[in-house]
């Protein structure tokens, strides 16, 4: 793919463009304290959340949007919050439901998120180069509000979430939807994300080019089979590589 043929760049959101401020455990801990729950510890909440999120994702993919009797992302997240606190020994359903409802609305607030320092300069450069930009995220429909709140939404021509699409990365359908939405061929598109499987392999299996952004150690450990020239230590490294990207 010649550099001048690149027309579309799609982006993962959480972990690539922005992240929860502090940690999920800190957010859950703070919410619990507001409702009189002094325990559990942040480290325990973080570990429990990862397990609860993975379990709920397997049980009801795409925030339940593909399940019979779909109840909405708020109910899906309530189940995650319930299981997270249960795994930490807290079993008070009425209290946890209050915490879950509070968190669902609070996590749309921009001050609950932080944008990585290399994001604004890189997105700005991409826009000046005339690339079309879009977001492909395994997140729910609140993402549009979150991106607007942190000042990122204006960079993107579209935002597609698994909640609204009814499918999720690494399924090729996700990337095909972006291509169909823009009328761009797979050979003219590049995807950027921090997960080796859902982002890099998902995009390349659909015919797009991709770069893996190493935001965490997990990505680094799983990136052994990915060509080194397709791995980014920072988005600051993207412009020169994007100019030279080729199949």
C-alpha cells in the first residue's frame, strides 16, 4: 500500500486514546465510599473487575445488544459492578445497585478520564494530512459523550461501538463496517490500537494494515509475532511510519 493511497485511519479508544483516570478500582472505591461502603481495597477491586468484565463479556457480548430481551448497557454494567463487589466479599444487592447506577452516569463525565499526552498532536497531524479518521471500539454508546467531553470527538468522522454495531473486534465485520461507511478499500485503511488480538490481528485479518501501540506490558508480551516496524512505543512515532507504510 503506497503512502499516498492511505485514506482512512481507524482507532481503538480506551487504552489507545484515553483511559480511566487512576484505575477502575479507584473509581469503584470512591463510589462505594459515597454510599457508606468503606471496603474493599483498590487492588482487590481492580482484580475483581477484570474477572467480572471478562465473565460478563463472554456471557453477553456487545453489552447484551445481541442477546434476546436486550436490556441495555446500563443493566450490563450493573451486572459487572455487582459481580465485582461480590468477588470482594460485598453482598448487599440494593446498595450495589445504587453504586452501579451512580457509576454508569458518572463515567460519562470527562473528569473520570484522561487523554494520553501523545494523542492530540498525532490526531491533529492526521487531520492536516487529509486522512479520514474513525473510532472502532468495544465500548458502549456513551463513548460519543466521553470523547466529546475530553475534546476528541471533533477529530473523527465517525464513532462505531460494539454496543451499537452488535459485533465487536476482532470480528472482521467491525472493520468492514468502517470501510463500508466511508467507501474506502481495505488496502487504503490503517488501524491503530493497543491490543494485539482485537486490534492488530482483527484489522489485518480484514485486509487492513495496522500498528500495535504498546501502552502496557501485556501488549508488549503478546507482540512477539508482530513485525517490529508495525509496533509503536508512542503515537509520536506514527507520522513517519505512516508515510512509509506498505504491504
